[in-house]
């Protein structure tokens, strides 16, 4: 893959800036914590890995990207806008009445998005179906599904995991945003998930664990062959609220409206890193 | 039985689910996008023939209905027309949120064909009998809800369902329904079918109860009551205007369904009567806000007064 690491880093920073600005300007707040975790994942998927054509969203051979954690729609919207699916100005209307972009994903309002999502524990099942459909057609396109660690508490997600391993869906890659928090706090206190990698392996997935904020590690993970026709699970270790120092690694970053001063401080730090 | 004056369809006398098993193979032969899925109930939902002929377009998800329903939504992202086939109770309840949010909210062409509707799996009891499914599906925006009366109407309805661009729910049965139609006809979704004209009361039925209602009307004629019978197989949408025109000719109407009287056919008809200010005596007959017991199907029909004799008794009490 011809990928410019530096370019992807820049895009991830732009996505992070878009998230912070949206969190500042929106009506009641956004899921800042769990959007800031996936800035790099979205940058790599939309600008590095996936085969997409924003001018032809119904292109049969496009890769399918499913954001199961639909509350990550600020990061997704930013990535899709910057990839050319719709104007970036739409982000300024985020969560306004009947806007194209909102807290959770509405396929009917958001051009080019594959599926509406928001309720947890749905996306990976949908991704399994897409991957099965591609295989029936002997098609080359791939399915990518980003899930949260919280939705690993939903039984439906484990049904999907079991079936993807059983069906040997090598055309499916899932990325778990392992930020370690649900809305209330530490996932391990809420409902223990570990040992996650061993669980996925036991469900017949090929598992790679990476720093979810490291572009290079993410790209290498996407490129690594899974072998033995296994679906691939990338455990992306991330920091909730990444980019806003006062909130990093805190459950309180889950959903809120950031005030202008704090937003400006965070934006200044990102700017300085450029 | 409706006299359609032609050589009869080879499907006559089959259970609705068996007719489905034959028609789905025929349709899949013509339409390469059709995919069939089940959750460890291949034979129960009569997909054996499909699996044998199209093994690459058949998916058994194991005992995991939520995954099957969600994956069906995903299959449409690959351009497929998936049939989701399990018992009515499991598609409506276990996989309810996937049906509502993944399939219906996205407006996807998933065809949910459920067998073992109503009390048709009698001995299995309340865990396996579906008496809330119609109400659940009817409340979902964009969902078309079709309940065929017998094998022949099943075939017509499945053909119509494939042509619709959105999601469809079709409720079938385990048992062999009484024959209502002997030949396929020009089916229009939403249109009610007046099977028998009457004067004193109109029996409105759906699914397996259509045949029972016809036999009840015959019994009632012996008791001096001239009962009409209307088949509403399309619970949603309903051609309200057509129903109102028929209702206007009757002083009384009784709905008869193998479903809770809450949220099913009876409720749909009550809405039409109320919103059109019809001056008509009205009563719902079905399962009266209860959990059902278990036993052979025929015994249950009798117990819940859903057989011809029971319906007759309910009518006589109602008109008394």
C-alpha cells in the first residue's frame, strides 16, 4: 500500500480538531471521549486502507465501512466530509434540527454512509452479513467494522464474533476501540472484558493489538495477513478523550459540551504538534 | 372454499410453510439475489429444498436470531434480498430490535418469513406460540405485514413480497390451514377479499382463521344468521376505503384472529371503524390478553373458541 504516513497524521489531527470544534459549538454536547479515540482509525480507514469513491457512493465494489459505535459520528462525519462525501460545512450544523449529521447515524440523511447505527451491539452482525454477501459473489471488496469495547458486553456482538470465525470471513476486519471505558467508568469494573485477545482467538479470529493512536501501527495491522481464512480483529488501545489533556483517560469525557477556553487550549496543542 | 373455476393449484392442501418452501425455490431460480437464512430451523421453516438447490445462497446462523436478523441487513449491503426464516415468536421478539433498527429503520429489502404463527405449534405452549407478532410488526414504520390464509395465498404473497423494495413480514403456520383459495389470483397488497357476502354480520379474519370463519358462516346460516366473511391478509397496509365500503353494508362485525385481541387484526379494524365514524356493532375475538396453554392444535382451537363451533357461539352471544 502506497501510504503517506505524514499525510495521514495530518488528517487525523484535522479530524480531532473538527471533533473539538463540534463539541464546542453543538447544542447539548457530543460524545467527545469516544470520538477523540477514533480520529486515527477513521483517518487510516478513509484515506489509507479502504477502496472508496465519494463521487459514486453506490459503486458495487467499494469497501464497506460500518461504524457500529454510532455515537462516534462526529469522527466519521469529519472523515467522510474531508474525503469528499459531503461539504465540511455540514459539520457546523451538527445536531441542529433535521441536519445531515447528528449524534447517531441516520443513513437517510447522510450520503454515502452504509447503515444507520447508534444502538450498541448491532454493527458487527451487519458486517458479518455484508462479508457473507461479498463472498457469495466472489467479490474482492472488504468489510471494515469499528466497534466499541462497551458493546462487547452485548450478547449479540458475541453471536457475530462466533459466526465470523465459524464462516471463516477473511474479508472482514473489525477494529475495537479499546479505550477502557463505558459511560459509567472502567469496563473492567462494569463488566470484565479481559482477556480480550484470548477470547477473540478462541472465537477463531486473527488478533493484533496496536496503539490506536499510532498511524503506522494501525496501517501495519490492516496490512497483516490473517492467515487460515480467519477474520481479523484489531484491538486498538486508545485513550478516551485523547487531545483534551484535562479529560484524557476519564469516564467524564464520555459526553459533554466543551467550553470555548478549554477547546481553544486543546486546539492550540494540536496546532503546535503540526 | 372460494370457487375460482380453474384447474386447481398443486399447492392446494399444503401447509402455508410448505407452500413457501416450494415457492422460494422457484423464485430463487429466477432471481439470483435471493438468499435464505435460518437459525437452526431449516426443516421447520421448509428451507431444505432451497439449501439443496442453492447451498451457496443459504446461511444457517445456528441458534442466534439476533445475529441472523442483523446479518440479513448486512446482506443487503451486498445487493442481496435475504429471507429471514424462523418461528414467529423468535423473529418478532428475540430479534425485535435488529428487525426494527437494522432492517426497518434503514428501509432494507429483508423478507421476514415466520412459520409457527399463532397457536399453530399447539403442544409447544406459550414459549413457542406467537400471539403478539402481528402487533409488534404492525407498529414498525415501513413494515408491510402479510398473513396468508392458506397455501395458495402464501405463494401469491411471497411473490408480491419479493417485488416490494422494503421490508416485509409474512406470518405462516405449522399446521395445514383449511383451503380458501384453489388458484393463484391477481393479488394486490392492502386489498381485502370478500369471500362470502352476508347481511347480519361480517366476520373479518386473517391467516388460518379465514377458513375457520368460512365454516362458522356455514354453521351460522343453519341457525338463520347470514354472515359475510372478509379476508384481510394485508394487515399493513390496509386499503381503508375498500374496507369501509364493505363495512357500511353490515350492522355488526366480529374480527377473528389467532393473536392477542390487543394490537392485531381486531385493533386494525377498530381503528378504521373509529376514524370513519361508522355506526356498527363491533367486537374482537381472539386471545383475550392471556398467555396460551399447550395441547394439540385442534383442542386449542376448540378451547379458545376459534373453531367454527366456537366462533358460532361467540357470534350468537354477540348478537343476542
